[in-house]
C-alpha cells in the first residue's frame, strides 16, 4: 500500500505539476492602433489579479498569464478593450480610437504625450495629407497659414530661397536695414539640427532646411510657449519645431511610389514702354530733371544706329513658364524584430527666371532592433542629401533698355549687352544618429543617444564678358560639424486609483564647429576659365574657423490623476563656451497645470461636449548669438592696404602692426538673452470631435537683447556690445477645425486660424535713444526703433504745405 501511494505521488509530480507551471507563464505581446502603429504607454491589467504591465516605445509588453485570464487594455485616446487569453495570437491587441477624447499622441520635449495630458501651447500638422497633393522645396512653406501664431514669410519666389519663420512675434533688434529674425530651434527625431549658418560663415543662399524631404516627414509639432519649449533651454526662446520622420508599421511591407508634376506660371509683369516710346519718355525726363552738364546716353540719341533701334521684350526673354517634378519612393515595414524604413527622393524645380532652378537628391534609412526579449531597443537613422541651386549673376537682375537687342539677336555678335555666367550653390548634408533604450526594471528605462551631423556648403560663381573675353569668378566652401551626446533616465509608473506620473532626468553635451574658405579673383583677366586659377598676384583667398560647446542638465516632471487634473514642471541648466566665466551657466525653469473639466460628473450628460480642457503655464527660455567669441574677444591683426598687404608700423627700428578688437571692444559681462512667457489656453472638442476649438492668450517678455552701445572716444573704440534692449510681445490665437463625415466615402474638413500679436520696445541703450536704421549706402529709409513703439516701425515726414513767401520761412 505504501509503495502504491509513493508511485501515485510520483505520477502527480511528473504529470500534474508541469501542467500547473505551464498554465501560468510570462507571455509577450504587442498593442497596435488601427493603422498598425505601436501604442506607447498602454496599461494592461489581469482582472482579478494584481499583475499588470505597460507597453514600451515599440508597443511591446510582457505579462504573467494563465489560460482563460481576462486582460483589460487601456490607453489615452483609445476605447478600453478586454481580451480573453487563449493562445499567443490573442496577445496581438488592436485598439480602436476613442472618438470621445482628444487622443492624439504627440512628441514633445524628450517624450511622447497624449494631447489630452499636454498643458502647454502645442500645435501639430500631419504632413501626409499635405504632401499627397503638393510638391514643395521645403516643409516650412507647407506650414504657411496652418498654425496660429506661426508667421512664415516667403520673401522671394526664387527656387531654394529661405523663408523667415517667426513664432509669437518678433523679438530681435538690429541697427542696420536687414531686420534681425528670431529663428526657432529645429529638432528632427529628438536631435537638434543645423538650421542656418551665421552671416560670417554663410556661403550659399540656399535654404539649409530644404534638404529635408517633406515626403519623409510624418508630422510637425510646434512648441509655442515656454512651458513646452523650456526643456530645450538656451535655444528655445523663439519656439521649437519638432519633426518626426516616417517609420515602418506592423503588417505587410508598404511600398510607395509618388510622382508629382506641377507647372509654374509667370505672374503678371510690369507694363514697359518700349522702343520709340521709351526714347520719348527718357528724353522728356532728361529735359525736365537732368542736372546741368549731364547728357543722355548715346543709345537714346543715336536713332540711326540699328543696334539702338529695337523694341526688345526683356521680360519675355528672361521669364518663362517652367515645370516642377517630384519623385519619391519608399519601402517600410515592421515586425517582432523591430522596424525598417528606406526612402529615396528627387526633385527638380526649374525657375521661371532664366537660368535659375533648384534640385534635391535625398535618401533616408532607419531601423529599429529589439533585443534581450524586447528589453533593449536600438534605433539607427542615416540621412544623406544634396541640394543644387542655380542662379544668375547679380547683373542679370538689373533692368535693361528695350532699345538694346536681346542676347539671341544676330546684331549682338559679341557686343557687351549683358554678362553671361552662372552661380552654383551646392549643399551636402549627412546625418547619422543612433540610440539605445534599456528597460532596466518595470517603469524605469535608460536611453543613450549619439548623433553626428556634417553640412558642407559650396559656391562657384562665374561671370564673363563677351566683348573683352575676360572673366571674374569666386569659389567658397563652408563646413559645419555637430556632435551631440544625450542620455536620459525615465521613471513612469501608474499606481493607485488613476495616478500617473513621469519623471525624466537627462544630460547632453554638444560641440558645433564651422569652417570657411573662399578664394576669388582680384580683377577680371583674359581667360574663360570657370575656376579660380589665376597668375600670382591676381587672386586672393581667406579662411575662418569657429567652434562652441554646450553642456546641459535637465529634468522634467509630469503628473495626472484620472487624466483629469494635470501638472507639469521642467528645469534645464545650460553651460555655453560663448560666455565669460562669470556668466557661463543659465537656468531655465517652467511650470504648467491643466484641468480636463469634461471628465467631471457635472459635464457627463452633455452629449455635445466630447472633451474640454483649461490650461495655464509660465516659463523662462533663452538664446545666445551667432558669434562664438563675441564675449571673449578676438584680436584683429590690423588693416590691409589697397594691395592687400598688412599695414605695418615701425617702433624703435623694429617693424610691427597694431592689433585691434574685432567687432568692437570685448565684453566678458555679456549674459544670456532670456524670454519669460505666460500662457493661458482653452481646448474644446464638440459633437464627437467633429468641431475642435483652441484658444490661447500669451505675454512674452524678452530681456537683454544684444546691441552695440557707444563708447567714449578716449577708449580708442566707437562701440561695445551689451545686453541692452528689451521687447514685449502680447497676443492671442484661436483655431477652429471641423471634420464632418458626410458618408463612408466622403469627408469634409476645414481649418481656420487667427492670430493677433502686438510688440513694443521696452528699453534701448544710450538712454533709450532712437535707433534710426540706414541702408548700406548710409541713407535713412524711414525705419526707427523707438521705446514704446512696435519694432521696426516706419516714420515719415508729414507735409504741412509749401511756403508761399520768403517771410514764412522761419
């Protein structure tokens, strides 16, 4: 009997216990949305048990389960879902959008966050719907008019020209006629990129951001207030534009080929008096207004010469209808291993002006790999691009008399009608970034990222004379390198009755280098070479180098309870090599709060109210300046004479030279330009998200803008830079979007936005003295910067009449 019991126990241990163990084991799964994309931060809980999990950045999760367990899956912006676990296929969970909530998940500062939990002023634009029907050289032009408070000015129709982007008002002061622009910070897939080059290191006139193919962009998020942007510290005072590129999605590989063709028409041009009518009008003007001793050019008086007896249509010759072609192809996909995305693009925009155009060659590849049972996620991105902008020499842009024959006229035969030539602007950019995220324990992850960016700018200009067979040319090359290392630690638990918090701490180190080399001919020589290869003494070259480093420490805290009461705070400390030792570090804090009042019981029965939120924020962000050594001072070796030789002096029989401070006397007390901004906003979603209303009001105060101030002549210098100007911007914005489904195959959506901004100069240097802007020739053209008035206002004399008698003259 005893032996029988022992055998029965042995059989129980061998057969039954393994079945019990197998009945409860750790299983892996993934949560995706209706489009196959990962749902980040979804909460999974086994009903009746204490175990649960949260999805990672790839939508993956691991959970202890038994056959028959019921899993409840919830995520902001999606309908709650219950799944009964029977086999592994049940763990590929597809969630459905919740039409009763504002569920869009946006990439904000160093993290992703549901729109419903965002407490700052943030706007987003999905690029897919725009790029399906439009071809554009750069994504900025596609944003024009789509985001309230973002002013995008296309000041030139030239292919490849750079637009000016101002977020919530201008906050920059200059003394010259080229008004300073307060540029935002651009971040691509979490990495700040080079968006422009300083005037001193600028080689080409091409828009640096035009190498980003709009077809590769998933969405663009604009951080407008300080609470949203302060996490980026000293470069966020003028707003932040976050760009997220397209990635592969779960399912079958997606292969796309998009071909767009557009026609560029010549706008209505000026009415021109040609031929004999031009000669008649010019003769009349000379008779009335020409000073004594000034005579008309011979082309207006020599009526018998056939060379000057034409009626040429120069506008018709220089401007013609052109074609734009845009080709884009991609293959993208994702699976348990990760995701992949490869894209190629080519664009050719032939300008309507003779001999102008813009071409872009772009390629991008990104991969994501899951390792260590999906605890380790590795992302890699490589982007290579080239832009090629063709231009005419500046002389071709000037007006020509209709009396002169066109260049294709047989009368020309080598005569100096105009100087043919070309300007080639090439921009090459290589961006590589890699990051690794390790999920250390539940709710705790560490991420390290490294990015390398190389930007090369090249210009070759060539102008020749058909009459003298002499040529002038110039060549220049600029190189920019950016090295960035970032690492963050994130703790994001969910606990108790709907409590959710996120704590992020991080550090970054960045170094940016710029180098420029130019060479040009001193004068035209008898050669038709398009390269600068002159005999000795007929060419001159120059080079320059600059670099700056930035060390940063930052932290961000976000808390929500039942997605109803929201709180956020951040702080960033930046240390820049641009400043003197006493002012090297700057601190940029922010705080924000929000209330989703539509979740209160008081509003539950309002069927027309889908979502409603009130939010407020305050924060401080900053900016620096382009010149890396302005505060530290640069010694200039002295002046050059007319022969480009150093002006030397002699003291005690020993030759030498007199060094001077470059850009005025140095000032080690220069400090951060800081912008404090307060914002209050209201978000409403009505009638099952068919109508969306967003309102914001803000005040933005920028203190310590850089300006030159006068010095006494006894110092030996005329001026010195100081933090000497303050500017205040106030305004409000509102946006109304509608999305009405007429039927399953027809949808009608509209967008309307309005923004009002008023700025005012609060203080200026030299006792608040007016700054009268002048052109490069020294002529006053009516623009004055004055305390109490808007920036760059125009002031003109008012006529009070004409003196009728000499006695009236004071």
